[in-house]
């Protein structure tokens, strides 16, 4: 009999101020929520820029300016706090990251965790909610967005909660017990 380690899922959403953070821009804000039926265990991570490059239009989407982000804490302070928060809230289970676009969100979180916290508690895997839903529906053009209850505001905590709501809705079909 194969024993699978139990998982605790986290929905994560990231905001950036350039097209290719951290080479051309920075991740300046990210949010995470532990996926359970309450969706109240959250992390709100604001980060000062690591690159001189930025696009004001990308910041404006979140209602912030470059001057605002320059006042945020350094990633070397926030990312270790985030890694510890994940470990403190995973109940001894394997943490697993899910997102709307895990190529983007996991890529950034993985890079920033390794660069500024020296480890990534999620390991090397993540799940893309959008792809999971498309697979369940058997239709590459289907969208999970109708399962999201929380408005998409570009506040990454709100957006992570919305994606978690969709994940909770499809979890039983994926044989995932939350």
C-alpha cells in the first residue's frame, strides 16, 4: 500500500511592476490564503522593488505608485516570514501552491523564496486551477471564473481568496479532501 503525504493547499496571487520580474521589474505585492472552508488564514506580502525598472501602468492597476512600493519592507524580511507562515499553518502536511496562473505566480514565489528565504516550503510542484478545471470539463475553452465569489480587485489577498473559492468548488471532483 502506498502512503501519500497529506497536503495543505495554498492559493497565491502575485502583482508585479514590470514584464519579467526581477530582471525587468519586481514583485511588489503577493497574497496567500490557506485553503480550508473558512478562507481566513491569509498572508499579505508587500515588497520593496528589487529592480530599478518599473512600469507605472502596472502599478496603477493595484492603485499604487512607485513611491508607495519604495516604502514597503525588503524581500529579505518578508519572504522568510512568508515561508515560516506556510510552515506554521500547514499542520505538518506538505504545503502545495495552487493559483490561477501557476507559471507566473509559482515562478515568482519560488524565485523570491529561494533568493530571499533560502528555501521554498512548497517544494517544486504547484497546480494551475484553470488547467485543472479545463481537464475536468474536457474543454480547453472552459473557464472556472464563474466559481469565484470574491470580486477580482488586484489586491492579491482578495484574488487568492477568489481562486481558493474556485479550487474548493472543484476539489471534490479531483478527489481532494479539504
